[in-house]
């Protein structure tokens, strides 16, 4: 576990070598089957792969927002579909089919990651707006609001959602004794960022 969280240079080299070996093995195996005319693993059609990849990517980007499906798609595209496409080069039609599938799967995963990162950037920006409004509230009334609804309509037209879409996309504002905090979820369900008004700093909460 420790080597996974803080890998040494040797661990990184070993991981790269391991991945490279898998990619090479898949590519060589696929090429041998194409050249010798051995039975191939049945290739699913490009439209079917596109639908599945797009569905998984959209679920991750717009609902789960965890990046699990997105990373899995990227890994599948790069470590499975790409080697099989390279191995199929002797057969032009099979090569084209596998290249298309590799591109679709990898792009779907990458696009989902981009959306998740963009939504978190939006949440950070909106959190800044809420914090500024709460500070203006304190400057006027000498205290922080008890709820975010107190900021409307004088300091904000409405309390925004942290993210445009996804699970747990609302801000969580809490008053614990003399401490006021604003929290939003980065990676559901446990990866959260918390801003403490009295300390004027962010912290992570898992």
C-alpha cells in the first residue's frame, strides 16, 4: 500500500515495464492470429462499442462524477483496443475497425474526465462567489449568515448549485458553535473540500 501511495523510481519503472509487456503481448498475439488465420475473438461492431462507451462516459461525467468509468475507458482503449488494432495491421478492414473502436473508447473516457474537471472548476468558482457574499453579509451585519438563504436577494440573486450536474452537487453550509463552514463534493461520495470562514482557508475532508 505504501509503495502505491508513494512509488519509488523503481516501482514506476516496473509498472511501465509491466504495462508495456501487456501491450506488446496483446499486439503480438493479435498479429499472429491474423497472419496464421487463427480464429479471432469476435469483434463487436463499432456502433455498439460507441454506444456502450458513450453511455458509460456520460453516466460518469453527468451523474457519478467519480472518474471510475472514465479511467476504465481510457485504460481499455489504450491497453486493450490499441494493441489489438496494431496487431491487426495485416488485415486492413480489421485494422480500421479496431482503430475506430480504440479511438472511440479512449476519447469517450478522456471527454468524461474533461467534463468532471470542468465541473469541479465551476464548483470552485461558485464557492468563491458564495464566500464573497457571506463576507459581505458579515461586513454589513457583523456576523456570518445562519443559512445560505440569508444571502438572497441582497447579496446573491439565488444560492447556486455547486456543479451543473452530478451526484451531491449542492453546497453544504454548516454552523457548528462559533464556526461556519462551506463544503462541496469533489469526488462523490467522500472526497470533499471544506472552507472555514473563521480561519479563511480550505481543507480536504475524506
